């Protein structure tokens, strides 16, 4: 079953499909499906919130394996903004994460930049950079009024 | 002079030139030169260390204006890893920042992901995501020994 998922992941036709599968893999704590989304390039990079930089598939896999060993992650991508060219998609996402604590479920936000590149194997992830966002649901800073001076 | 710089910035032939100018602009606190590197796309995104997401040229400019109003930044990009396709370059950088404090100069590290896209106006920045790194100079996690099991 894991192999079947991994194979289907390798044929993603759009960056939107790749991104959906990225977050599904986190919700399912499915390591094989997660790694099938990533490019095989030795220079792929992954930064988890509050963490250092991971470079290359081996390091990226080891970190997700450690994360998934503690369980799945209740994460939903929201407020997506994309810059897309013919072969690349830069997706900026506010990740809504629900964490179960001793005081009940708490909601947090993470800011993530995901970069997908089109390859012969479909759209693949080459960079995921995530950092802690705001406690409350954030408004994009582009909605601030213009100041003319 | 600022106009001259801005015009020359608009003709960058390589992502390496664009990145060099990005960090020079920070060291010079040169807002016009900085903004000349960015794409005009309304979906450009910028995340400063510990900050929320800024979307669009107006919000990005306002934040750099606020930063530069307090002075320049002694920053050097190091440990650069790049994934490059025909029209896009994803550059992962460890930014070495020297900060002058009451206890002398302190060195810090910031992890940054910079994405450049080739356009008719040369290579332009579409995303800059930076988050606090480690206190000591970091080793890349790709140098960990392989565990076969």
C-alpha cells in the first residue's frame, strides 16, 4: 500500500496536487508518501519551525521520520499565495496546526514557503521552509492602507 | 545615484548577481537598490526572522524601509546551496550577521531561502524566507553518517 502511494505520488501533474499530498502525508504521518513528493536533488532543503537547515534527501527523510514517530500532525494549508512560472511554483502558505495539550486543543500558525519544480517525474518539492507564525489567525500585511508621502 | 543603481539592478544576468545585490543592499541600507531586485508580482512574499508574512511589493518595501531606518545590517551569505532550473533558482543561505551590542560584537546565524525567477527584466527575487538559526556556526545536516537498517 505504501509502495502504491509512493508510485502515484511520483506522477503529480500539478504543483497543487503535490502540495495537497505534502500536507496529507503530514496528517497521515506517512513517511514514504512524504518522501515521494521530494526531488532527488542533493541540494533540496528543509527547515522545520525553530530548526536548523537540512540539506539532501537523507537528512530530510531522517527529520520527517523522527517527527512522524511521535504521531501525525493536524495541519491545514490556508491563505495560499502562489507565484508560478512554466517549470516552477513558489507557494506561500499559512499552516493552521491544531495541537492537543493538557489544556485542550490549541491552534497555532506556521508560515511556510514551498517550492515545486516540474521534472520528468512530475512536480516535485525542492524546498520547504517553515517558521513560527502568529498565535491569532494572521491577516496578510498587504492589506495595510497605503501611505503616500 | 540611487536611480542609476536601481536601473543597473534591473538587468541582472544571473541569480548569483541578484543575490549579491540583495545582500549588498542590506549592508548599505539602500532601499531603492533592494526593491529593484524584487519582482513586481503582487504575490511576492517576504518573511523576516521572527516575523509574519509580507505579501506584495508595497508591504515588502515598507518593512525594509523600517529595518533600514535603524541602520545597515552586517550580513554575509555563507554555505550557499542552490537548486537551479532554466528559469528559477532556489538559493538556501546561512546568513552570518554581526551585531554590535553593549557587550561587544556578537555573531548570529539566520537560515534563509531565496527564490529568483528569470524575467524580461533579468533575474528577480520572488520570495525571501528567513528564520533564526543556531548560535554557533552550523554544520549542514547532510553530513550525518548514513544508518543502514
